[in-house]
C-alpha cells in the first residue's frame, strides 16, 4: 500500500537503529494495524493482505507523520553500541565520566516483566558528530594510557609495600640479634674513643 525508505541520516548506518525506528513507529500504530507494518532493506512498508478490512489511510498518515521527525528520534543504548561499535562497558564508563553525553532518560515496561526499566538515550546529532571526529579511537587510546599508568602506580605501591615489609622484618631481626649477643668487656671504652663513628 505504501513505502517509506529510511535515510542514512536517520539510521546512522546501523541495521539495529533501522530496526529500532521500525519498532518505534509500529508502537505508535493502533494495535490492530501494527502487523501491517514491515521492514525490509531499510524500507518501511505498509501491506494489507487480501480480504482484510482495516483503515489503511489512518495507518499511512500515522507512519508518514512519524517519518517527518525520524532523524531526531533519540538513540537508545544498544543502537549507540552498534553505531559506534563499542562495548557495553565502554558505554557505561564514558557515560559516567561525561564523555558520552546523555540526552535524558526513558522508562519503559517490557512485556512479561513486572518492573519498569530506565535507561539513557542519546542525541543523534551528538552520536553523528562522534562518528565524524572518530572520538571512539581517541577515547580508547586515552583509556589504554590511563590503564597503563594505573598499573605502573599499583606496581610501584606494591614494591614500596614489599620493601617496607622487608625493612621491618630486617629491623626486627637485627634488634633480636642485638639483644641475644653477649656483652663484651671493655666495649664502652672502645666506643668512647670514637672508633665506631
């Protein structure tokens, strides 16, 4: 009945993002019309099987209206990971230290679960800018340098601790040996002459 191609500016080159856009638009349709919307090769299509009476024009207008603002649709976490080819741990770390900027949060209740979940969403222009400037590579290099520095500091602290422990053990051992050593006669006279200094 109708087709709407998804532009590269909307999908940001990600099939996960294309699928997310499809699910977002399908959720806006009334329940009986949701099964009429399909996605193939980054093209949304509205198909009406023969013998089905449905208000296709209403569904088409809802999809057409949603497609106008599709490029500004916030990017969800799994889409960010796919677009930037990053891991979940990197996303959490960069979000926590402020390098990856959140555009807010979204709370949803997943089907079959009692609790709602809240997650950060991201501005598509910010994600596109990160892609253009290749910030992921820069941040990974910074993280690797910071990790190497942290390992070096930890090794230095461990070496210092071992040296202090050995020093204490040596001091304890020499104190014990001094106490156990027999006193020599005339030692005080020898020490007063200053020969031990």
